[in-house]
């Protein structure tokens, strides 16, 4: 009976994918629990990383330097250095990315800053504190979710193929479809649970990091730090100055190469 063999393949695909996703979630949760309970006061850079990753740290640094008039960001997409003395490693990375001429397009500056060692150091500290998701854990969870989705599609295709193959007269087509519905329901249930339980591990911040971000947003003082905190958490859409927001939203034109 060919449909039984196809059913076994469907169960194998669904079971393997769901098991991989569950193991990835368990490893991510274990990594967080191993460092749980450590007190940690977030800096603005750390809040930016937990909210949007390395690119958000670069955006926050550009906004901070522009508001202090140490960097000019034009709405045309150019950055100009006014004060070449960076106050920390991230600011020095920005100045170094702009280069000795003191002027550069904003897009490559953002990319270079996001990839700088200073930002990688922020990520390492947050991972050690259990507030950020390690790269391997994030990759494992994302790969597990993709595999479960592919398994769901495979179950549907195998079920359709089984319905097209000859079956014994005493085996109704509806019953065959019901048997294939079981592994399909397993994949859908796994994806639904992942959406609720595992999804936090697919972002930059772990659940502990997300809780700390919430408290940071609630208890920030009502001063310039509040403004920068909003930019760190929400990104460039929280920038109030239209020209500055236009400069950061500027994208490089695409050039087709033949």
C-alpha cells in the first residue's frame, strides 16, 4: 500500500522538524536561565542593541552625535564630521567609518559602525548577561521554524500524492486524508506554540532582556536621555526632527552591474 509509505514519510518529516525546533527552544531557554538573576543596568547602546541589533546602535549613535552638533547629517544622505573626537568606542567607530576627509555617505557609515568591534563587544556583554540571544541560538530557532514550515508543505504534498494513488476498496479517501491530517496538525500546532513561546528567542533580546527594556522605557528621566531612549527602543521613527529623520531614512540608489 503506497499511501502507507507516504504517510510514514509525512510523519518522519513532521516529527523530525518539530523535534529540532523543540530542542532549539530548549537550548535557548537553558542559555538564558544559566545567567538569570544577574543585576544589570542597561546603557543606551545596550537598549538599542536589544531593540534592533547592531544597526539600531549605529542609528542611535548618529542621532546622539547630530543632536550635540558634533556631526552634521544632511537630508541628502551625507554625514560630515564637526568634532573629530569621539567620546566612546562606538562614536570613534562612526568617525573612523566616515574617514579622514570628514565626509561620507550615511549608508556605508551605518553599515561599518554596525559591524565594528565596539558594537560586537556590546553584543558579547549582553549575551554574557543573559539579555541578548546568542547568534547560534537565534540561527537554530529560525532554522527550526523554517524546517517545520517546509515539513507542513511536504505533508500536504505527500497527502495529495496519496489521494491520487490507487487505494484498497475498503479504505475511503476521506480516511486517508484524515491520517495525513494528523502530522499536518502536529506541524501547525508546533508553529502556533513557537509563535507564543519560542518567538522571543528569534529577536535580539531574550525574554529577560525584553523585561528590562520595558522597565527602562517606564523609568527613564524626563530629559534628553528620554529622547535618546525612545530612539534606542523605537528606531528612527522616534526621531522628532524632520531633516534628521529624512537623513537617516535615506537609502543609497541601486546601481545595476552588467
